[in-house]
C-alpha cells in the first residue's frame, strides 16, 4: 500500500508538472492568426449569450464592425499578452465597468510558489491615487511612510500620464462615465503594468516630493 501511494504521488507530480509546462508554453508562444480569430469569435458569442444589455450603448452593427475590424487587424501570429492588449480595446466599448479582460499568467510549481510566498515586495506597501493629473502615494506602510503625498513621475522609463492614457484605452467603465478611469487605474496601476510586462521581481520608480526628485528601487 505504501508503494502504491508513493507511485500515485509521483504520477500526480509528473502530471501536474506537465500541465504547468503546457500552460506556460501556451502563454508565451505565438498563436496563429486562425486561432486568434477563433478566439475573437468565441468572445463575441459569449458576450451575445451572457450579456443582458450588450447593445445598450452600441448598435449591433457597430459592435459587429468592431469585432470584425479586430480580426482584420490581426494578420500575423501574436502572443497571448499582445492579444489581450488588442481585445481589451474592443470589449471596453461595451460600456460595462464590471467586465474586464486580463492576460493569462505563467503558473508556478509548488517549490516556486513556496519561495515566492517568503519574498517581500516593498512596493506592495504603497497605495496610489490619481488626482488632478498626478499619481500620488495616498498611503504607505512601514518604513515608506515618508513617501505619503509624493508624486510618482515614472515607472521604470514610462511616464505616468503615458501609462494612464494607454490603460484608459483598455479599461471598461459604466456607460459614458469618465471619472471611473482615474480612480480605478490610479489605484491598480501596478496590476495593469504587470499585465503589460509580465511579473516583475524588481521595479524602479521615480518620485517627486516637494522640490526633490529621486529614484527608489
């Protein structure tokens, strides 16, 4: 019985590992134009089947055109992350703030997850808000309390307002509401940034506090 349990455990481990490898390959590889087009059709069919007021803000002909134009614009193989960026610009036009699109992320095995749980990422101590065209540190825990009210100028080499304008093209809001964008993107800007670049283990942020400009990693 003990040997059977050991063999069963090994089989589960191998199956799990193979599944993770297969998933990660799907996430990172280039997908064919045909496969992407099929996925676009699936997304639109799901919206038509599940969304109670899909055409409240757009005529059916308008959404048909947008999804068809998306298919025509994708004429070469692309990754899942690139597909997410293109698809989100179309699904946001539905005008439903509770609907979102995000790219698939890599899976980690048990050992990697355990190591990750032991790591501390200091940037998680910061809460952000976008107010009057500025991303500010609204709150901070621990040793970073001096950063409260500091303005964030850049994430890595990306200007904050450029990032905000990019994410506004992908994030859905309710109807014609525009104030939602600044609030939700400002608060979740690092999540949207990770959607773009993938998971990061370090981050360089340029701050401005009073008359002082400095970079913190």
